[in-house]
């Protein structure tokens, strides 16, 4: 007889597949960011559109938001000032790009650790009087990672065709 994994373990696996583990669906978020230079990460596909670097910070922020909701932490503890989107001035250096990637990795680890500490019996409870459950937030942030992984892949293709480069 096959034993089913606990729900929290399944949710952790889902988070990991969307962020940095291999899966059937193709590139995950971390994989889509791998190997990019700061110049590529800062490039905008069109005026008013987000750069890959901004997408990476945005994904880190939403991992933070979901973790904060899960554990009940107060607002205001994200390492950068602001919320949701963090506009960059159009140019970043390699050190800054590595810092943004490290922030994303850190927020993933913190979220993952928070989910592993949850018990299965509270996953379907709604959070803070809202309509969404803990499990829904966790599934949502995994879907969010994959959405932005696809967006990054598209921006990379545009970079190659428009900016003339693989530099």
C-alpha cells in the first residue's frame, strides 16, 4: 500500500518545483534567472515594462508576504522599502544583481521553513478573516513563481532579438 505524503510536505515540494527543483513543466524561476548578467537583468523590453531584476525582487516580496501571513509577522520587515514592485533606475551592477538574487533565495528559504513548521490540520483554515486558506496562499505563491519564470523566459527571448545580445 502506498502512503500519501502529508499535505505540508506536498506544498513544500510544490514550492521547490516552482522555484528551484526539476519538474516536467520546464524552467522554474531560479532556472530562468540563472546565468543572466546585470545588464540583461536591468533591460526593459519596452518603456513602462518591468525588468527581470524588478521581477526577481517582486517575487521575493511576495514570498515574504505569504510567509508573513502564515506566521503572523507584522508588516514592514521586508529588507527593501516599498511594496509589490520596486522600480530600478535602469542600470544595476553585478553586485546589485547578485544581491537581488540572494534576497530571492533567502525569502524562498524562509517561506519554505515556515511551511515545513505548519501542521496539516491548519492548512485549510482561512487567514485573518479573509477568504483564502494557508494552503491557497502557498499554492498561489508557487503559481506566482512559475508565472514569472515564463515572463522572464519571454523577456530573455526579446533581449536576444532586440538588444542584439547574449552578453
